C-alpha cells in the first residue's frame, strides 16, 4: 500500500511540475496509458539468476506517460509503471510488486503527422517489493496517430540496474496516446495558429486552405473554385488573358481592353486600328505600305549595278564557311580585269543602335576586302563603304527579312 501512495504522490508532483513549464509555439503535450510486460528479469546476486519467470504481466498493471516537446524532434517524457513479478521455481503464485519511475529524452526519427518512430535514452528508479535501485534506460518505439490528437503507441525498453541487488530487465508496452495543447479543428495537420482556413480541411502548400478543383489555385483566391482554370482559377479557352466567365468572345483570342474580343482592323492588314498608323491602307510597316527602298549608290554606280551578296551571322563580321565559294568567284571575276573598280558596301539589320550598326557594316565590308586582298586583288580596285541599317533590302519586322539585311554587296562600278 505504501508503494501505491508513493506512486500517486510522484504522479501528482510530476504533473504539477510539468504543467508549470512554458509551452512552446503550439504547446504540444502527449499523455499515454499502456499495459506493460516485464521480460527476462535478472538479479545480479549469486544464485538469483533464473529466479523469476521470463514473462510477467499483471492485468491490473499499467504504464502512464506524460511528454512535452522541447525543440525540433526532441521531447522529454516522464513515466510511471506498475506491474508484478512471479518466481520461477518456488512459490510460483507469490507476486512481488514492481514499480518504476523513469525520465526519458525522446528523439523522433520521422516527424510525420501519421506515425512517429523514435528512440529514447534516460534513467529511472525501479522497486521490486521492498528493494529499489537506479537504472539507465534505452528504448525504441512508435506513435501511430489515427486522428490529429488520438492514436496508438508501442515501446520496447531495456533497463540496466546500477546496483548488484537491482533488477536488470526488458519492459514492453502498448496502449493509447493522446495529444493536447495545440488545436487543429479541421484535422488537416496544420495548427489553427498557422491555418488560414482553420475550419476547412486543406493543403499544407496553401497554408491549410483547400483547392477543390485541383487547379493549383486555392479556393479563397479562385473565382471558379469548382472548375479547373488558369486565369484567376477560371477557364480561358482562347488563352487571351480574359477568363471565359468575362470573355465576350471566349473561343477567339482577343484584347483585354475589348473584353476578350479582337480589336477592330478596318483595312484587315493584321494591325488593329488602335495601333495602325495607316488604318485605311493595308501595310506591314506599323500598318502602312512598305516604303520604297532608296538605293545607296550614285548614278555612275547604278549603270553597272550587278551586286554579289555575302551574308553574315547576327552581330558578327566573320565570313561564314558557306559564303567562301562566292568570295572565290568574286576574286576570279576581279582578276580577269573586266571592271576597274568594285564597291564593297556593308549593311546590317536593325537589331542594335544606329551607331553600332554603322560600325559593324564597315567591319563586314573590310572583312570581305581583306579576304580579296589575300587572294591577290589590288587594293586600288576596291572601294569600301558602310551604310549600317540605312538601306535594307527586305522588311526588318521578320527574322527572314533581317537575315537578308545582314549582308555585304560587291558591285562593279567602273
């Protein structure tokens, strides 16, 4: 009886002491009640080995535990156990009261909302009848949660006695466990303190709020929470940035300023009147007809204009391997002496500044000139000019047109 009084006193003292500790952010406490069995109890005194039965489990026995989270995956658990042990050979029906009080540090191997396997290390004090001794304890176990705050727990521990007269043994237990202190009204694994939708089951990535149509937009931000969509959560068939719900032309891509319908295009040249500088004339240059390209050459040069064109890569002045054959043909033509002078004119597209393009056009023209000089052509027969982007031969609104404008023309002029 005096052991039972001592046990209750310790339980009350531990409960009072633990509840005075400051709680962490979510105040996570657990309490468990388990049945327990004492396995392979061994005394170290001579002649004591083998005295007790291998398995000892009293139907009235129990293990009560109270744990408090400390930091990260670590918590501290206080435990009290009550059981009884029988002898193996003599007086087999005689029971020796078993009482233990332990303190264990628990480390969760996996911090999952469903199951938490863990290891524990600590110590305690165990009484067998009137004799008590300190122990060092090690344990492995698992907590399996059926709901946010209720589940099952199981543990196997080894308790090694410090004293020769103490009891070294295994203790196995299984029972129920409760979590309290932190609230999760919708049982979605996210505490109310961080749950933006605390009364509705939701997803962690949306801070506890649901996404009913699974379109990646939480319901609280979804204008069409039950229909998958990409535009504020609503469908947008024509992908014009106006949701079908608000789109007056839901199957034809249009402009946001025109409620999802195409902008007017009077001359039907593909450039809406809003942006067309010549709204009543079809054209490709900002909606206007293409301007006549001025020629860069003098009247004298125009008489014998028969250009051979060398094309260049974007922003480069190096000769492309595919153009070398043309240059060899030019060198042979010049060497035959049919004309006295040749104009080498460099040109660019409009993808850089005018100053940069003018410089690049001269570099391209000089690259061609140097190639011809290396082939033995007289420098006095070559005239080099650079015109930058000033005289394109095609539109600069398409890549195909820009490719044609990145060129050097070799033109016989005299």
